[in-house]
């Protein structure tokens, strides 16, 4: 039975073999090793698109149902099923549709059917043990529905640790921080040459923790601090032509703009009617025109790509530009690193508190030798500064394993896919 490691992420997914080789699963994407965790069900056909193809079709014609961030719903008992076309699907069935497509392209890339999988999972789906177990059981069911005959789980930062361990020449106690799109997971673990060949690694795990701080929230911080006024936040509109009474644009509209996949909710009838009123009476007409076109012409994904590009630039530069021109949306703004850090300061505080809580569960006599940061947000200067101040800059490591901070987790999952490999540890 051929096995693989599968990193089912909030924004991106990836697959690796037991050798640690990360497969090319989406050749049409900018990074073919990453498969965007999205589905699109076009209205005009019965086909189901996933990954880069789903995004391209959705941007060409958004008539249909676009689904992303499926992983975030796993702990939510309130999400039981959804209506798609004429079908009613459970969350497990919906995720299985995506995993089935990933399994198919990965099997093709591997040259054989991949029937066994080690799936990554957060250190905590939930702080409540019962909810955490519920979320894992749902993901297991989805993987089984997708055709995997053997399903095992590995905490994502532990998987990243295994990728890092492949580079070590001596034993170390390592704090691994895995930054995803939705969460950051932290694990302290014993790693090194003397432990690398062991099948059962449960005694090597010292402690794990997680916090809802990820790349998407850093992007949202830029949107909230710099761009919302460009889409009408704070503007007023007339609600009574006789009294000339005016109201401020509702904050529920602005809040939907902080995540591009939630912008579609603004197209609900009641909100569309309100936007029509604002288009006639707003004291900031260009901003409301931009809001209308951003939402109605489905420009959110491309706008957040521009925001993300600015965030990446700020990892190495002091100033970045956000340039976006489409329909009546015309953005040409600069953002400084200081502004970005001020906007994202609450996220850094949450991360610092999670790190502090984790360290309370590490024995006082245990010395942390290195800190391995992986995932896109590991390059954010404020993130690196947090860990450098706490542990020393000389202990920081980033982008090891495959050489990419974006694939360290899946490389480790692949290495754990050997049938004899066992690993569990404290949550």
C-alpha cells in the first residue's frame, strides 16, 4: 500500500512521499507544490473544480458556489450540511470531494495509487477535548470517503520538526512554530541524529499549544488599518430626504471586507439595496462606487493578492505599495513597516501569550537550543523579533527542510508516512 503525507491547510494543501519529496500537485499554479484549498461548483455545468483551476474559473464567471476555508469548520458542530446544486452534503462529504481530487493528482505525480495517508492536524482544533476529538473524527471520515484506506494523524508543528531534524548534526531541544493561514501551532520537542531512526517518538514531545493567529489575519490587519475608508468606512448616507437625516455606513459591511471570501455575503438582497441608496446619497461617492464594484464584480481575491504582496515586501523593506486598478476600484497607497506592525500588534500579543503559556509546561531545567519558524508568516519581522527577544536571535531557524517555509510541514508528514512510523504526544 503506497503512502503519503498530506497537509490539508486552510488556504493551501500539499502532498509528500516518505522520502520527503514534495509532489507537484498543481502544475498550473504559481507554486506547483501547493494546491489551493478551494472548490468551485459552476452553475452552468455539473463539473467540480479545485485548486488553481477553481480560482481561475471563479474569477472569470462567479456564477456558482465557491468554497474555501473548509478546515476551519471542522470543530463547528453547527455546520452539519450544506446545499449544493440539488444535493445535500455533509461537511465530511464536502471535504472528501476536495481530498479526492488532491489524491488523484498526487497519485498521478507519484506514479502509483496513494492509499495510505498521514494527515496533518493543528495542535488544537479546540481547547475543549471533546470538540478537538470531534474535529479530528470528521477529518478522518472525509479522508476515508476520499479513498484512503489507512489514515493516521500527526500534529503539524511536529511534522515540521521532522523536516528540520533531517538537517541536524547533533541532538537539540527545539521549539517549532508553524504559521498557517488560520492558526499558529507551537511544539517543544527533542530532535537529532540519535532519535531520527526511532519509530515511536511520543516520548520526544514535551508540549504543544496553538493560537488563532495566521497569515489571513495579518492581511486583514492591513485591510482594516489602511484600506477600509477607500470602500466607504466612516462615510454617511441619507436615510430620509425630508429631514435630511444621515447615517454612517454600517460596520457589518466593513467587517465583511476583512476577508475576501466573505465579501460575497454583501451581495445579499438587503445589503445590495442599501448600497444602491448609498450610491445616490453618499458623502464619499467614489468610495461607495469602489465598494459596489469590489463586491459585485468579485474583485476581492485579486485585491487580497495585492495586500499579501505588500505584506511580503514589508518582510524585507520599510515601505510597500498597494496598487490595484479594476473597474472603479483605484488604490495607490503606501504602507510602512511601522504602520503594519502597529496594525498587527494585537496578533503579536496573542502569539506572545500562547508562547508564554507553552513554556509554563516545559520543565525549568530543559534548555531550548533552537527555534524553528515555518510557514509564510514566519518571515514577518515582528514575529521574528518576538522569538529573538525571548530566545536569542542566534537560535532562530527558518525555511529549512525542503528549503521552503511553505512545505516543511508536508515534508515531515511524508517522512512520517512510513508504515512503521508512530508518533503521539501531549496536546
